[in-house]
C-alpha cells in the first residue's frame, strides 16, 4: 500500500480520520507538511510535449490556457467554491519518463485526479501507475486494445483479463480503424494486397496482432496481408519493407507509424519507385505539418479522423462548436487545426464534469464513482461507460468515440487539408469527397 494514498482514502481524509480516532498527534509530523486547503483541487496532466510524439501535444498550451480561463473563478461543487490547479508534465515521448512524472504528480504534488493523453507509450505507464497508487485517472488518444489488453498481466489469455478500479479510457478501437480503412480502400479498384508497417511498440504490436489486430479482419474481407515483421522505431532504413511490398505486388499500405519514420519510409519508397494506390496509416499523418514535410508526395495519403471542425458536437464547458474551437486555435496560434485539439478539450470537459458531480472532489471513492457514471455530451461526442458497443470485459472502463476516414489534399497554396471521404462508421459526421488513388 502506498504511503501517499493510505488505503483508498485521500491524504486529507486520512488525516481527518486518524485525528478523530485520537491518532492525529502521532501522525501529524509525517503528514502535516503536505496538508493543503480543501478548497483547492489538483489535476495532473501528462502528455508527450517533446520527442517524436510531440505533435500530439501541439495544442496543449492553447487548450489548457482556455480551461484555466474558464475555471479562474473556481468551480462550484455542492455549494462550495474550489480553486482548480492543473499541473502539467512532459513524458518526453518516453514510457519510462511517463511513469516517473506520473509518480511525481501522485506523491509530490498530491493530485486528486490524473489526466493523460496521446498514444499507449504515454497513456499506459501513467494509467498503470495510477492503478497501483489508487488514484483516479482518465485517459484518451490511444486505441482501447493496447490500453486495456496491453496492461493486463497476461495479454495473451482473455480468460484472465480483469477490469481496472481507478483507470478509465475513452477513444476508438482497432475494430473501428480497420473498418474505416477497409471502407476507404473498397472505394478504389485494387488487387486487395496490403503491406503492413507495424513497429515493435504498444501500437504496432496491437495493430499487427494475429488475434485482435488487422490480420484476421483483413483475411475475412478477402485482403492479403504482407507483413515483413516488426521494426524498431526511429529506424533509418525501410529497404526490407519496401522490397517485401514490391515483391508481393502490394497496392495498399497500412500501419501505425511515428511521424519521422513515415517520412523516411515514404521518401525511400518514392526513390525506389514504389507507388501503391492507397496508403492509410495511423499516428504519423494525423497532422498537417507532417504531410507538408512530404511535399507533393503527400497528396491523397489517408488516415483515420477522430475529430475535425465538421464534427457536429459542442463543448459542455463553453458551448463552442467543433468549428469554433478549431478556428479559435488558428486565430490564437496562426497554425492549422489539428485533431488532438478536440480530445484535449473533451478530456478537460470530462474532468470538470466529474468534479461537479462528485459528492466530494477530494475523495478517491467519490471521484471513481463520478467517473464511472459519466453521461456527457462533449466536443468529441458522447462519453458513457457500460455501452454495448464495447466488449463485456472492458465495459466498466471504456467508452468509445466515433471515427471516420479522411484523405489529405494539396491546395494551391502548398498547404494540405484533410477531406472526410468515408463515414459509414459514423454517419452523423458529414463526408466532403470520395477516395482517390494516390497516382
């Protein structure tokens, strides 16, 4: 049991309880220096602000600034006004660092609620640390399979999988991105031979998993998968993969790749004359800056779209539409909108809702109860646990969000826009075009 969280009580509750039992004098020297006023709630937030995943945190400063302005006069909870402090830590795109800063937030900063976003390399170590330390945690922006299954003691044995007590997640799953990608590919005339780029990390191992990843679904739909095996992130040579794809007559490429790795792969593929009809990859081309770095060869690359200005949702915090939020980001920063804007905003929407509905926002059990009973309409869509669109073993910890498919189109000014070209998985999100072959 962690000394920072005695039992399932918060530090402040523990002090009150032991004092009432006559133990307050004995415990005071140990805990007194850490007592803080009950009127302040501390939120911890971890994201990859530097390193190869930094594009996921590009909008952090803007969204956090907006949230701090909203709560600057405090949150009214059960008739009491609480100040809200957000303490931000950088995972540096490193899982070990993510675990370290999570422990710092829990032990040193004594946060009440943890928030974390952006790929399993960040969400998993932070969530695991919170589960160990019995601290409520909400995470997003990682497919649910690597988040849930990857954190089980025996990921390969479904019979052993157990729900978590303190950690909760909302995002889409591999079944959704597979459906989106295959729906886009089926708009084109191809030989249905797919090359897989799956790195040796949490995402890559999940996407390429023979049981829960792409292979079984592609086989069911008549696609042939050419999988050259796992590669190490930040590699500088994709010759083996390109040769395998050319030898297998691959006309479609998929995978989940770091932005710098995809730049390397696509540059080398073009140099070697490998031009598939479709390239639909996760993670690496979610961001305009990553596609612009490819020059004209980025045209008609495709990706999953989890959030965009055309999503028909509004913020529960300030009533902003998706279009308003995206425009606000561009006005404030001079940069093009990017998908994480919506999810970081909804993460803070979720946190504020949890605090407002909690019987006691400084009590661990009360926060867990409030998280588990969420029923909230956010700028990324509804969040609610226990839904039937989630496998039974994960329902208490997972809420799924809508996903569609988009294709990057080069504009006359040299910039790129992503055009939604398939919405079969989420018809409420409008399409703006049709899938086109790369060359």
